[in-house]
């Protein structure tokens, strides 16, 4: 289960430094998502540490960063509001168990069914969501107790520091790649702000604004073990099961899609089923240590990959670094200007968005380009899980519609006076109506042969269509023979009591509606 490949000095250095960079960026994200879920900031920080560490060790994708996420936080908020935080921990425990089962039963392979246009829409949508989330950092407390947009000198300083951060991240790698440019940018901007005494909001300002506590701090202690304080009975199950199902699904979808994106970026391949198990173990652990649970984070994963982090050590370093910040270095983390972290995330947005998708408008089929727009829009408006589901359903319907029109048949009379129909194209639920229109039972001769050499019977609807054709000919005292039909189709027809005679001498071997994903 554990694999720690041999590391070179260079790769170890890259993993450690990129992990520390990610740890710095994790702090405001974890705090923000904790407030979205309606829980204490430490509940989010503990989740970032626990999920990040366990998935780095047990997960299926080295270099991928996991932690508390907004996609799961928005599901949690109503449960916390209605039933309290202990029911959240119970729901996270059940969600983790469901994720483990998904890995055990090898359901992670189904992520391969997500079409490429859906992947592009997912990535573009995430980039937009990450960008919009950063705009909140440009708001400050107003006199009436709410928030208002920055203006004047404070806004100019914020924009200047964000631009400086992005400048360093973009141009430093052209001079040297000895250290991650994101880490250098954060440290440089932090030093500049405090040396020059610039009026720039810091991480601690963000925490105090979000909590409404002028004395709030990131300082904390180690998480402690405690089972969720709820009754382990059917009543509790009724409450948490709907939330657990959604949390498990959202977590796995976001994690497996992030895994696929990183696979493409690094030209390597992760293990989806193993990632399911790793995410599940992490969430179960969160539930007994007072953490809100989480999943893969595409933004932090992009920071890690772009900073040179490729191995499990980068994720381990990020998680342990975050814990050390909480325990011993909170005062230093609180000093980091939000502008530096916003600049890092803006560079993540630029690197994540598939700018080439604009050029696809004239190069790809219209329905594929529409899929990209659809998934991107739903990701921004709703959430990732819904967007991917909508995209897959739309792509499947388009595929079925297009292939339903491809079936046709060529016919001729053989030497024995029998009419032969050579069927071309797939026979499945979408094409059965066209298939049934291909035959002329009333005017055909007594002997009819249907040849499936250039067709494939895909599902039970196709079997029913064949049986329907057989009945039509039988009602007219005519005999129908089938060629090149798989043994499984023959068995299903006989089991259904079909009147058709099947010629199995040259039949192929394949399964109806088979599992081709491996």
C-alpha cells in the first residue's frame, strides 16, 4: 500500500520547498471554508492537516494536495445549522466509509467515462471559481459592520502587491529554479510590507474579520480523539445519510477529476481506486479528531506541481508544515499579507484555465464546444459534482442521438431465394426504432437472414428489438435466421422464449452491455 520511491537530492528539495509553499496557501483557504461550513477555524485547519497527510501517504496520486474544500463546505453548512457540529462529524465518518467502499469495489475507474470536453469545462469552471473567491479579499470591514470594497490608497497598495507577487512568480523561474517562485514571492512581499509599514491586510486580519472576534488567532493545539457525540441509531442515520452520500460523491468527483488533470500535466498516471480509499480513510480520521473532512484541492495541487512538487513528500511536508504553523508559527503566518496569497492564486487561475478552449470553437464539433460552456457555467453557478453530472449526461445523450442515426441495412436475395439483410451500425436503445423500420415483413420471402457481422448488439433493448422482428415474421409464417450474433445474445433470446432461429456457426464472442473499463 505504501510506496516511497528513491528520491534524488533535487527532488527532495523541490518537494520540501513546494510543500512549505502550499502550507502557507492552505491557511486562509482552510479558514475560509470553515466559516462557509459554519464551524470554528481550527476545525478547517485540522481537516487540512489530517486529509492532506493521510492522502499524501495512502492516496493514489503523488503530488496532489487535499484538504478542506469549498465544494464540501457548502454541503455541510445546512447540516451544522440544523443539527450541530457533532452530526457533521458523524456524516463525515459515514461519507468516508462510503468512499472506502467505492475504492474497494473499484468504482474509481468510472472517472474514465468523463469526456474530454467535460474535463475542460470542469477545469475552466474551477479557474473561474478560484478567481471569484479571491475577490472577497478586496473587501474590508465597513462602519456599519458589513464589508465594502477597498478604495483609494489601500486598494492601490493591494493591487500593487498582487502584481508584484505575480511578477516574481512569472519571471523568477527564468533566472533560477533552485527555489519555488511562489515561496520567494510570498516571503518577499511579506518582508516588503512590514519593512515599509504598508497598509495591507494580513492573514490575521482576515481571520478576525471572518470570526467577528478582534482577538482571534491561528494559534492552536493538537487535535484530540473523540467519537462523534451522537446516538448511533437509525434516527441519526436518517439525518446524516443524505448528506453523507452527497459529501462522498462530491469529494470523490473533485478528487478523481483533479487526479486526472494532474495526470495530464505530468504525463503520469495515478490510481483512482487507491485515491478513493485514501480519501475515505482521511475523512473517517477527521470525524474522530474534530475536523470537517475534505478532498483534493485543485488550486493547491497546481501550486505544488508548478513549484516542482511531484512526490508524496510534498504533500506530507505541506500537511506537517501546516500543523507546525498552527502549533509554533502562528504569529509568523498571521503576518503574511493577503495580497501575496491572492497573487499566488491568480497565477494558479492563469495556469489552470484552458485558454486554448477559445480556439476550439471552429475546430471541434459544436456539441463538444457547447459541453465545455455548459460545464463551465454550471460549475460557477452550482457546484462541481452537478456540473460534471450534467456534462456527462449531455454528452451521453448527444452520443446516443448521433449513433442512433447510423444504423442501416443492405439487402439482397441469395442463391437459395432467401432475403439477406446486412445490418450496419450499433444496435442499442437509441437505434432500435430505426432498426425496426429496416425490415419489410409483409413483402419479404419465406426465408429471411439477418447478418450482424457489421453490427453489434449492445443492450437488452436491442435483444427486445430482435425478438420483435422475429415475432413479426412468425405471425406471417415466415422464418428468420440470425448470423454473427454473440452466444450471450442467443441465450437471452432463447430465455425470453423467442421464436427466432439463431445460426451460431460464425458467431462472435462479446458481452451485451459489457464492462469495458477494466
